[in-house]
C-alpha cells in the first residue's frame, strides 16, 4: 500500500533524528576532585565525538545542574546556560556557533543583577554595570604588545570579583599570629579566548599569605572577555591585589 505525501513527508523529516538517536550513546564522567559529574552524548569512535546534549552537575552533593548546552561535531553549539553553585542563579547565557560564542551574551552577578551584555559577533559592549567600589586591578599587554583598545572584562563585574576575594580569603595562622598585614599581588595571563593561565606571585608577603592569595584568585568563578587592540583580541597580563588586614 502506497503512503500519500501527506504522511510520507513527516516520516522523511523524522528519519535523521531517529538515526542520530540510534547512533549516539550517553556518557557519564564523575568529576575528579569533587562531587558531581558530566553527562553528554557521543558518536562512537575511535575517537568518540561529542554530539548532542551536555550537562555538568556539581554542588555540595554533586546533583546541582551548573552548565547545560549542546555539542555538534565535538564543538559547543546552540544555546548554553551556566548557573552559580547553588543552581538557582543564572551566571551566563548565550549561543555558540562552531565552538565560538556568537551574538549577544548576558552575564549576571551572584545576586542576580545583570552585569554585562556583550555582542561577540560585533566585539561590542551593549551594557556594562557601573562599578561602585574602588579597585586597583591592573592590565598590561603581553611581550610589548600593542596598546589596548579595550581592557579585559570580568563577566561578573569588578565589584563581584573584589567581593568574592574578600569573602573567600582566610587569614593564614602564622600571618595572624605575627600580625602580618599588607598586599599580595597575583598575576596571570588572559589569552585571546579569555582563558587564564600562568598564575604567579608578583609581590609576596610570606607566612602563608602568598599561597592563600593564589588559592583565592584561582577560584574566581567568572570568565573573562579578552582585551582588544585594533579590533582584534589580544592576550593581556592581569594583576590582582589581595589585601590582608587585621581589624
């Protein structure tokens, strides 16, 4: 019996989806150092290729959804959403195309306040929350690079960065006993993709303060939008002062 085109067309449209569902398999990978897991789909390899939905769970019990999105041919694709550790507050949301952030992305502070709207396609800030706190972050080009057209942007906002450092910092016992006070400066590199690396102590105090400042800066939860020069992203050195004071 022949099927009419009225019934045949929906069947043809559904065939690729059915084929994809049959050829992908779900993978669950526990996080190596904390409760939680990654869940994603792959096309069997070798090597396996990520293709389909992606979810990242963390939090105290490892069951809080922190990040979700989609992969196409091993690259982030379509809408991606990231939450703070509680899983209740939105951190960022936007679209990937072929592994790159595309169009307008929205970023929020931990209390839900919008901090930044950035158009990655145009390389343009659409909205940036004004800073209400005095800060001394410093940025400089890498290896005598060209002067910045725009400095790197911390997506949660500078205020959120400083508040996080202040809340997370623990006074080292030796420094406290000796009433050591002062500022440790931590430096690191922000590359052209906004990734950080090369953390180091630029100015130290000793007595455990250097290690504690390094620990806190490396824990910063937000991401970076790279600096630009002449319309192109460029690497930058960032210097973050971490102050130890006994009140």
